[in-house]
C-alpha cells in the first residue's frame, strides 16, 4: 500500500485550494494539492466578468466601502448569509485584490478623463479623475449599488488562476494532477487525509495529513444545462457527506445564471449587462424594465433568471428548434468596447454560434451556474463536526452567499477564503490538536473498502452509469430548477431515490487497466445522486421562497419559519435520503435586519424579532458623529474573528487610513 | 431539409497501461447534429458507443486549454471546433511532444509545470511585499492591456505540438515558454533584468533554438502575437548577451 504524508492535504487546485496552499506554505508547513486536472484548467479559469472589492477608484464607485459591499451581499443573499462572515469577506476583498495585483494579475486600470459608456440604454459620458489614473478599474455588476467589480478584460478568472498557480509553483507546492479523492480518512472524530485514485493508472493511494481542506468547487453537472465545466460534479460535497457526520448547508440554494448561450449553456458574462447590454424578447422588446423598474437587467441573478423564465412562459420567447429562448443585445456597446473588454464573449459567439455580437443578438436562456450550498463550516473554514477537516471556495458553506450569490463575489470569495482559511489551517496544525497518530490498519481498511466498491462496479451489474447520469440530470433540470413546487419536487425525490437504488447495480463493461472513463462515471454518479438528493429534499422541505429557491406554492419569503440554514447529513450509507436538520439565523445580532432587497417581490413574512432589532439598529445609526467603523463595531463586532494580519482597515482615494 | 451528415471519426486508440493494447486508429460513425462540436461528438460517442474512449475536456468553452488535439493534421482546441467546418472524414490524434496517458489524452500538465519551474515563469516581485491595506501601485492602463494580451496563453500545448524545433530538441521551451518570458519582461512589477532573463532563455533551448518556422503562431487558439514576441525577445536577448 502506497502512503503519502503531508502536513496539509488540499483537495482541489482551483483558486481557493491554491491560495490555501500558498498560505500554509508561508507559515512553514508542507502543503500538497490534489487535482482532477492540471490546476490551471480548474473551473476558476472560466470566470470572465470580475471580482468584487470595494476600492471605489472609478467615478461610479465613489462612496463605495465595506459597508455598502456588506449590505449588497446580505440583500443579495436574501438574508440567508452569515453576517459576520460577510463582514470578514468584505474587509479582506480589497486586500486580496491588491495582493493579486502585486502577484502580477494585469487588472484593467482607470484612465483619467472622459469616456463614453452605456447606462440603461443611454450613452453617457463619465469623467475619471486624475487622482485615480492607473489604479484598478471597476465595472458594474448585478445587485450592487456601486461599480465594484475589478476585472481583467473578460478573462479575470484566467488571469487570477495563473497568478495564484504560478505563486504555488514559486512556493514549491507540489500538485498531484489527475488524482481524485474518493473518501476521507477518518479516525473517530478526526479527519486525517484521504483515499485517492490515480486517474491515469487507476491505482489507489492513501494520503495522510494533519489537516485536510476540501476546495473542490461546485456541482453544476448535476444538471443537464449548466455553465459549469464538466468536472464540476460535486465530488467534494460527496466526500464530506459520505463521512456521515459532516453536514452540507443549504444545498437547495442553486443559482441559475440569466445568460447561458442557447442551447449549449456556455456562459456569457454578466459584464455584458453590466456594461450596458439589454435583454430582449421575440418581438425585440426590452422586457426587464416592465418587471423590475428599479434595477432592470441588473437586478440580482435569481430575480433576472426568474423574470426571464416567466416571460418565456407567457409566450414571449423566440422560438427555435431547441425550444424558446430570449436575446442578449450588446450591439449598442460598439465594436471597440467589445474587442477590448468582452473578448471572450466575442470568441464564444464566433466559435459556438457563428455570430458577431457587435452586429447580432446572442440567443440566451438561464442555466445552472453556481452552488451556494456546500460543506458547512465555521467562519474559520473548519467543520464543526469533524476535526481537522476544512473547506473553502465554492465547495464550502461558511456561508457568504445565503440563497443567492452576487456576480463577482465568488472569485473574490475563493481568494479571500484562501487567505483566511489558510491561516486557520496553519494555526490548527501548529496548535494543540495539530498532530495525528493513525494506525496503518485503519488506512489499509479504508483503501480496501474503496477497492471493494470499485470491484463491485466491475462485477457484472446490469445498469448503465451513463444512462443513470443522463436521467438524473434531466430530473434536476426539469423538476429542481428555477420554478419549484411540492408536487414536482416529490416526484423528483422519488425519481432520484429510484436512480440511487439502480446505481448500486451498475455494471462497468471495460475493466482494462488505466484511466477507464466508464468506471469514473460509475463511481461518480453514485455520489452525485446523493448530492442531488440533498438538493431535492432540501428544496421540498423548504416551504418558502428565498433567493434562488423559488416555490410557486410558497411564493413568499417566510422569515418567521425559515430564517434557518438547512443541514443535510447522510448517516446511514444504505439510506436513500439525507437526514435534514436546521440551524437558526440569529436576528437579534444581525447588523442588517431582514427587510426588502430593493428589487424582486416585496411580500415577505416578518420574523417576530425583526422590528425590535431594526429599532435598535436605527437607534445606533442615529447617534450623531459616530465614525462608520465605530458604528459598525457597535452593531456587530467581527474583526476579532479574522486572523490578525487581516484585521486592518483599507485605504481608498477618498478615505485615508485612520 | 437535407438528411444529416454521417461523420467518420478515425480516433487514435492506445492504452499504455494495458500490455495488450497497441496503437491503432479506430473508426466510429456519428450522425451530425446542428451546432455539433468535437466535444459533443466525442461525448456522444462515449455515452452511446464506446465508454472506454479517453479524452480531456474541462470548460468546453475554449477557455481552459484542456482539449488540444490534432484534428485532420492541425493542433487545435476540440471543444470549439464545429464539425460542420470539417469534411465528413475526421482524424483525431493526441498532441505529439507530450507523454500519452491514453487515446486522445496527454500529460501536458507536467510539461507545463516543468517549463514554468525551469524558466521561473512567475512574477518576481520586489521585497518586501506591499502593505495590503494601502492603495495599490499604479500602472499605465495601456500597459496593463498589453500585459494581458500576453497573459492570455492557456497552456494548451498546441504551439508545442506544432513546433519543428521541439521535434529536434526535447529541451526547447516552446513558444509558450518564450511568451511567458516576454510577458514577465514587459511587466514593470517583475524585478528581473534582461541579463537574468538571458540566463533563462539565452541559449539554444531558448530563444536562439527557434527555427522561425512559426507554426506556433498559426495554430495558437488565442491568436497570441507569438511571431512578433519571439522576434522581439530575440533582439532583446542579443543585446543582453552582447
Ligand atoms: C462560466 C463561469 C463564469 C464565472 N464567472 C465568474 C465571475 O466573473 N466572477 C465571479 O466571482 N465568479 C464567477 N464564476 C464562479 C467562480 O468562477 C467559481 O465559483 C470559482 O472559481 C470556484 O473556485 P474554486 O477554487 O472553489 O473551485 P474550482 O476552480 O472549480 O476548482 C476545483 C478544483 O477541485 C478539483 N477537484 C474536484 N473534485 C476533486 C476530487 N474529488 N479530488 C481531487 N480534486 C478534485 C478540481 O480538479 C479543481 O482543481 C463563474 C463560474 C462559471 C461557471
């Protein structure tokens, strides 16, 4: 049996995993990264639009700061987010974007003087100040009150991932590519590594570590139509779930992006609408102002996607052989702007649609895009139920996004979480519980159990892994999508349970040594079904509408009953459904008590404690002469939760350090 | 409407892990669908005809660089290649110059990491690191755009696969490597001097090994200005080495 030892095992080589690895290396620990693919091909590379950080360099960002970013994020989450975590995040995002600038990311910069932009369909001249010239530029994104999204043309994720990936190489972090973690190694309540399959040779290897970090990204491929890469299959969530003790938080919170190109689902960035692009229907009518007079195309993603689906249902979609869709019109932005700032969009339109977006409209339809739910952790990234297990990035639910993530907050989250969680992982390893002693028999048994499961798949079962996978994706897309209701979700849960049972009888035809892609599909689909069931069961149980979770039979947000985070665990491996429990959010301590988001429906059911909390927050805000930092501390102290190196304020052009 | 086209896909097959496997071409028939890319064609093939076929796709949107392969003699990204742009007979081979994993899957990741380590192809920033609470250092907006232009490389390996020099010198860093040096050389945040860059690429495994055949430039899926960059770097290195 082959065993690899390291201090910190990071499962996942995307932005989050790599930044954690660099952080722990800097603290003098060894880190080893596992990745299904060469790390620079992780899905982070596909982020186009940008990264939110409240720098306030541009004219349209003036007045932006942590407070505004905080409120936008909490409103965006429909009050599902953990507010102290949001605070930690917004205070660290400016530091993260500046660190990346120092690591070489070629952020687009502010140019002084006049420039023409399109806002709300109108040509407007903006004047950038001399003082801001050469600082990082920001663009507009949905659900934000200020222009806050820093960007590198529309290759932001690529440039970030290459810079962080290069830093990992510079720090000597080994990345074991084409290695897949299949199960966590666990000694009672202590995580001590993982059982890993080599995707090129098929060999099983044990990785033993003092701390283990899951940074495996999202689970978009549970759906048939998704913007996600083909490797985003929720395997990190499954790793956690199969321990039986680690909970997944809010898995029913799934984001659908308004502008997947139709029918392939490939994303065109929100930056298209941020930069002035419009949504049009079959008749060419710009319909979003009819539904959302305030924010129009730039309401939050859940709202825009729902309005699009609603408009299509009313019969206004443009017909095509693949079904109805709507149009994204960026022609009015002009060729020069598209060539400079929306190049990936242009390439995607050219290669996949044969369309020039400077001249023709882009066919779009909402598509699954982001997994708000994930492995439930504390603000430190550590699992509250399995010591030594941490999680960061899209795989985690520490819970920054609640029921809807704002565009640009995710790549920001990956690096911010990497900076924060990396420090806590290092603290953990260097602290009292940081050492492990693990019997080799335990490791051997864990490897043998995985081998037995693989052998069973090769043992002559009759079901086809591919067929089950396609059926699962169809059920998720048809029944656990943008519009949900009890009857349809019940059918979804039953269908997924039946598929789970069938997946236990999968027979893989080829047992050739080496990569064996059919075997990979087989063991993954068994795990994917469990994650899918967490989503469907969570959605069925949650009898309200919040953020991206929209129940037609319960269309109102119900704070009185559902200001709760869903926790799904899978204690019995033979079960066909997860066990659901709930964790209440504390209104009494919220800095921003629940209210109307500023867009979307205005009909929520109030939590009994909201008025009292709102009154005390109002009273504090009314105290004259209180500096915003002091007011904030008054309302909800959080800085002590951050690692000391990240507790400081952020300088801005208009706001010198105290 | 005319009947859909039948496509003959001749796919390179070999599994080096299997002693019984020998390299050969296997032919599959696929019915063309509107908007079908090689990603869709190969995925359908694997779902319906041959679950053992190995290939690499990740983003399937032309962004991540995983799916470089030789399509009818030319290295390109399979995910964004529409079958309708190709004749009805399509031959797919793995990228040469990289270790074969199986079928169309090659290990370009290890190659890229080794190249990056050899060329120290990361930003060598000034010490100490800046205070992250402070305003970021300024940069001319045009210069930032120019750096991004070179930063767009996706390490897909097409340039290496198309390179005549690589066939003769296995230690040649390829256009991908030279472009990285050009990128960091352009970046004022990188503290290295031309003399230090010369130590990295001033030999025959670097910029002077290039035979200027420039297939790299022609096949680059991101249309990077490789030809000008290599010529420019060569002049700069001549001066640095003089
Ligand atoms: C098309 C698209 C555009 C986007 N644009 C934006 C944007 O403009 N702004 C924004 O903020 N966000 C954007 N997002 C979201 C954002 O890109 C992702 O949420 C984020 O990059 C996820 O990073 P991560 O590090 O958590 O995971 P990933 O980058 O997905 O990395 C996951 C890693 O885990 C590895 N892995 C997975 N399972 C295993 C396993 N079992 N064993 C070993 N390794 C494993 C993978 O190989 C990979 O290295 C976009 C998303 C999409 C789909």
